C-alpha cells in the first residue's frame, strides 16, 4: 500500500481497532457502497499478508458481523508449515510397481 493510500485512509476513515498483529482496521465516515454499507479496510503492519487477519476481523471486514471484534485469542497463532519441501519424506513399503 502506498503512502498516499495510507494518507487518504487516515483522513477519510475512522480507526476502529487493531489486532494482535498490529494491523489497523478502518471504517469510512460517510462513504457508502452500492449496498448501503460503509466501506471497511485494513492497513497491514508489515507486508500485505491476508492470512494474518484473525477470523473475527475477517468476518467484520466482509460485513458478516457488525460488532467490532475484541482481542480475545482462543488459540495462539501458528505458522503454516505445510510446505512440501519441509515435509518429511515417507516411503510406502506396501507399494509394488506394476511390471508387464
């Protein structure tokens, strides 16, 4: 996100809260979309990584709930380690290759 986007968001939007990753969430003051809802956006702390949005804030961003989430963390965040290069290699000993 460029600095001009951040400037306009902080100027035309109201800060609603932030999560445990220090992402800041904003809601528009008077700009309403075509469905009659106020626009909502997020400014990420470091890089734009959408997987670091907690589920409660995700549902608020997408207008699934209207109440602003509280920072109640049920489970600690864990990094996704399902990268195939890091998975242990297993060999299936029951598999026999077909030979014609």
